[in-house]
């Protein structure tokens, strides 16, 4: 890629980044929209360094994506309302996020959108609701429900299969697993199957009914099993690094 093209991408990312920062500052109480530009320019050096790093990394990733042949940044794309809005949202989320892992997922999502990934809006909305651990839980379920050599999935008990996957990866087991599974189900990333079974258990022989018949105790057991939905499979594809085509799923391991 020639230097002029690199300069174009750098100017483009910085223009959008600057506009996003000013919009963010306009929401700060006591600053107001009229002071947003001034406040942005007088922020502390650590904030400026972090902002510059994020924009530089974004520019470099966009350059690498174009050089890979996965995307071409035409003027039509640069001026597209949808893509500019996605850039603004991603920059804002990158600045707001304190998680290196979540920033990596946001970066992958933006690059896949730039590469023309179908249904990007729906996947971005789902990613907004998830943290990195939620995504790792989904990756664990994807691995545990996969049928080898078949284009379908089995159901599994998340209470057993998710901790097993985390143990295999050598990472701490997730907290709030029930809550995380419920979130993934509500987002349509996971399908849930609930089965209720009535079980009978005979009481000891000395406990009999009024006519001497053996007493039988009935209990109701509810078993919940889950599998990754088609939407969930595509969501995980959306979060893969497009610059690493050999990657089979989003990186499940916490950043060191």
C-alpha cells in the first residue's frame, strides 16, 4: 500500500475519532456541547496517549485488512452512514471499555463489518450486551455441543460442560454461570431445552400406607440443557479475527 493511501486511512480514522470524542465530552455534566472541543484538547496526557493508541491501532488494522484483500475502503464506504456510525460506536466502546479482551472483540467486529459480514448490526447489538466472559461461555458451549463430522449440534448441561471446557483451557471457571446462560438465551445465541420428569421412589418397608401397601414418594426433576443456535454460530464467526484466517473461534483465553 502506498504512503498516500495510508495517510488517507489515518486522516479518516482520526477525523471520525475526534468527532466521537467531542460527542462524548458533550455528555459530561458541566461541560456542555459548546465546550466539548476545548475540553477534548485539554484532557490529561494519559487519556490522550490512550486515545492516540486506539486510533493508531485501528488505522493499522484497517490498512492490514485492505492489504489482505478482504476489504477495499472506497469513498462510498467512507461516506456510508452505516459504516461511519459503526466507527463512532466502536471508538466510543473502545474508550469506555476497561477490558483488553472486550476491546479485542470490538476490534474484530469492526474489521468484519468492514469486510462486508452479513447481519453485522444484529451481532453488534448482541456484543453490546456481552462481556468477554459471556463470549467465552458461548465458545465453551460451541465446543461441547459439536458433533464430529455432522452439521448439527447436541444439547448439553451447561452446569457440567462449561466448567469442563474452562478447566481444559486452564482458565478460572466463570462466575454467575446461570445468569450468563440466561443472557445468552435471551439474546438468541443459545437454544434451551427443558424436560420435566416425575420419579418414584419406594419408601423403606416399615413406612406403609393405611392398608399396608408400600409408600411411594414422587419427586419432580427438571433438567435444562442448551445448545448453540444458528445465530450464535454466526455471532462467533463475526468475532473471529479476519486477519487470522486459521482461527477457528474467538480466543477464549484471558489476556495475560
